[in-house]
C-alpha cells in the first residue's frame, strides 16, 4: 500500500507539472488596496485572474494584500527594485517621486473618463507615462478607471471657504495642494488607515472615493456631511505596475495579452462603478448622511487655487510642465467636439 501511495503521489505531481504551460511563472502583485475593498481592490483581483486566463496560465499573478510584503505606500519602491514583480495602485500615490505622476491618475477640474482615456490612448499620454515610469525601472499599464468621486466627508456642514481653514484632512493627489491653499492641513493616508484617524480625531475630515466604496469603509459612522462633486477627481485611473526588467523579459504576445486584459478591465471597472453608486448613495442617506453639493462660489475659489497650483508645479517641475502641456493641448482640441456633441 505504501508503494502504491508513493507511486500515485509521483504520478499526480507529474500530471500537475505537465498541465502547467512551459515557462509558466508566478508574480507577486503588491496592492495598495485591500482585496475586499469594492472596485479599488476587487478590480485588482479581477485583473490578476484575467491575466492568468488570457495567458493560458503562463503568467499567474498572486494578489498580495497591503502589508503582506511591503506597506501600501511602499509599492512603488518594491516594484522598482524588483522586490515584487508587480503592483496594483494609482499613479497619484507617487507624487513624492514626481508630481507629474498625478496627471496620469486624477486631475482637478479635469477630464471625465472618456476624454481621459482618449488622451492616454490617442493623444500621447501613454508615451509620456512610459517615459516617466521607465526612469524608475517600472512599466505601468493603465488598467482601470472609475467615474467621479465625492470630495469630502465632514463632521460639520461647510458653509463657506472660511469653514475649511485650519482643518486637518486626508486628501489625495494634486487636490491636496489645492486644499492647502485654502488653509487646510492635508496628509495622504492609505485607505485602511483613514477610519481610525477620523474616529480618533487625528484628522477632522477626509475624502477617499465613491459612495459604494466610502460606504464600505464606514465613514458615515463618524462624519455625516458628504460633499459633491468630486472636483479633484472627475475620473481616476489605476494601473498595473510591472518591474521593467520583468516586462522586457516577456514575449510580444504576453505583453499584448496583458495590455488587452487591462483594456478590458477599464471597461469593466467603469461599468461596475456607474452601476453601484445610486444604491450606495441611498443607503448612506438612510444612515443619516446629508449629501451636499458645493455652491458655485466655493467651486470657483477651488478652481482659482488649482490654477495657482498648475503655475507653481509647471515652474518647478519640467516633467509636470511637459505632461500638462500635452493634456491641455488635447483638451483644447477636444472641447470643440465636447461643446457640440454632448449635453451639459
């Protein structure tokens, strides 16, 4: 019986090995978002599963929860050094490396998803994205987009710009620089760190994402005033970060398969995000949340502050200036179509 069992075990192992594609490899993909988090994390798991399917198992991606290998906000360095083969995040987290990364993630008063993707795919955006990331030994593939976000959870109603002064607020990307001009003290926190900071009073307010995602994180338990529109993130891009040496070692077919999987994920993520917001918004209202829309005078103040941020970043960072010029030129051209083709 022992001999039979050993023989069976060997045969089973050989069968499994034979089933694996020749040259198959497994990647660790360190995520900045928990896999259980609606869209932000779940989309990363969806991408990992899709890549494995479309490559016929040649590339298996293991989704790593935040902190499993490195902390959420250390993903960039881990991918760059090769400590992990891949990462799941959004370029806006890496403004400490270069503020131009934010322009590939979310732009205050910027384009909606369709216009944003058009610039990336056909307006030179992806070429500039590659140029920037490759300096850090990373190849990024845009792999998801979500529609407008909310722009803040507050414990008290905000009636004027003066009510913002002195507040401590978690804020993302270039929008944080805008808020700082209005007297807000900002800090960037990973998703899992926001609720306890808000509950303990380390921060007074926060923004994070869309109703379905914010609901999941429970912000309504501490703050009851929810503000729209997401002037700072009319659309937000996410990317699959791959160590450049790993990317260059792939075949042309494998690279095309990953790009195709990411193009499909952009459609999937946008559709999912649009489909789940209204139920979440209604649930938040049922929990006592008051939904507000920023008055025009506050939006105008925010826009003027954004113009100042653009001027300052362009003057201090040649990469930012180059990317901003490309995006701005595309948007100027797109406006001729947008103005006649779309309802307001």
